[in-house]
């Protein structure tokens, strides 16, 4: 099994990898399908289903789909250009993607939120259609946004498409048990094995540049969040809190006022900064999703700023180790809140961050696996119940608490020798089963939990 670090960590936009980035990616794929088609197209239509319908407005799913059909993609997204494009589309009821003619598209009439008809493949389903001059559909494709910005067509989903397309890799582990066995036989760390797999599929120079960019975007997101205050969009009137907390923490330095647990506030504020940026539609890195994007950067920033002897030279090992764990979770369970609740998003992020921190602090592969297991085990059963469908409450604070759990899990694992009672594979399988048993009200539909017990205004 191979899932690249650049698949697990993708530069994109908030507020959701599955509900914002995924639909935009699906729209871009549909435009490519149209460009390769011999038909003459005159218009576009679409429908959003399941969780994409129920929480689509709060997650800007409609906006992302419209912009995707206009030619925007997450990696190069420019908000100013997007606002201009949206105004033009609203005025002209048309889009003109590169390489295609001007296409009739009135978002209010041609993009439907279908709350009654779920698609069979996944909770996050959408249908995109292209029409001829008479308005008849001549091209149609079903897409599923399966979490973390990953998108599959209904055919790819039915075929069980995986990530093994390409040259063989030297360490093709499908489970944590296989990963540990390969590490033992090779004498290599998890990061070293993951790096060799990456290089087997690409270029060493571009890989180093790519991982450096990932951390740059993550850290820049933290910095923006720490410097920005105000009210988050969406109607809940949630105040940004990261800047105020950070300012207070800076003011308290050197005043001998800090209790030992203040370090938890530092971890939380780094995570909250990222997730406030995400909620505002800013540039983030899926880690492994947008809703969980703050946990891993917070732990990595904690390591660099607060752990004696920390070095930026270890950032790549952190990301590689975290990606290896995230790949196992995605391959054997899910990273989608719409599929398995928040245990699949924040729980996975916490496990990945715990593994990364344990690795850069000298942990053995067995200790790294133990750290990931501890963090994941103590998120099992966590629901996804965003108030008003916005990635704000409880998502922003939840990332801070997940970062604290990750650091605690890594510390506990480093205190042991790697032997422990519950294997990571068992925790991942338990998460999968729990997700199957979880009622859909608690899986990113905003139909249960906090979403119905907290006033939306």
C-alpha cells in the first residue's frame, strides 16, 4: 500500500477538505472530462447529496463547486479572484473555463441541494452534468468526496481503486504489524522507510522541497491565526480567540505567573489559530482533513518552540512518520467525518501527531506505534456534530485538545519500551466498526449532538 505524503497533506482552502476542497477537485475533474469529450457543450448542472447537502452551505460546498466549475483549484486558489468570479457568474449566469466555451450556469437554478436522495457509494456524493444547446444532459458523472480532499468517481469507488498505481515501493506495509516487522528486518525507522517509498515514486530533490513547503504553509497559517482577530463568517458570531490568548501568553512570559499546565495553552492556541483560519476560508494544509488541520501543526510547532534540542531538520521525519500512520488509518478505516464521525478526523490527526512527535524525540518504531495507538484509542466514538454545519463549534477547540492528547500520548509511549496491550491495528479496526455503527445524525450531518442542542444564533 502506498499513499504519498503529498496525498495525505494537501495545500488547500477552508473550511472543509471533504465539503469544500473535494467538490472543487471534483468540478475540476469534470471539466477535464468535458475537455476530452467530442461533444459540444452549452451548459452545466449539478446536485449535492447526503452530507454535502445537509451541511453544504455551512461548509461552502456550493461556493466551492461553482468556483471549481469556473476553473479554480485548491492548490492555487486566490480569494480576490474568486470573489470577482462569483460576482460575474451571478451576473451573467455563465462560466467560461479554460479550454471550453462559455457555458450556461445559474447557481441558484442549476446547483441543487438534494436532501432526499442519498447516493449509494458514500455519504458525500455529488452529480455533475453537462448539457447541449437544447438543455439535454449529454455527459454525467457521479463523484464521491471521501475525506481529506480525496475524490473518486462512482466507477473508481466500485473498482476499489487504491493508491498502488506506479512503480513498486521497497516497504509496502498495509498494517502497523507489517510496518513494525519491516522496520525490525531493515533496521530502519518508520520515516526512513516512508522516505524510500516516496523516492521510489518520485524525485528526491522535489520531495525535500515539497515537504518544506508543507511546513511553510502550516506555519504561515499558525502565524496568520495568531495575528488576526474579529468574528468568523457563517452567522454564529464566533469570535476569533487565538490572537487574544497568544497576546496574553506572550505578556505573561518572564513574570513568574505561569503554572506548569500553561504549556497546554500554547498547544491549544497554535491549533486554534489554524482552525480559525480554516473557518474563515483561509489557506491550510489537510492534516489529514481541514476540520482536523490544526492538531498536527500545533504539535510540530510545540516541538520546535518548546522542546529543548528540537531542530527544524527533523520536520521532514515528523511529516513522514505522521503520513505513514495516516495512510494506515485511511487504508484500513477512514479519515472522513461523514463516514465515521470526528474520531476519523481529529482522532486520526491526534494519532498522526503523536507518532510524529514520538519519532523526532527519539522513539523506536514500537514506541511510535504505541503513541499513535494511545492517541487514537482515546478518541474512539467521537461524533461529528458541527453547530449550523460550520467548522467552528466544537471543531476549533477540539483540535487544541487533540494536540494536547497527542503530546501526552507521545510522552507516555516514550516512558515505555513499546510493548503495550492494544495494537494500533486493533484501534484502527475498532474505529472502522464504530463508524459503521454510528448513527448518521452524528456523522457530519448536523442533525444530532451539539448541532441540535446549542442555539444557532
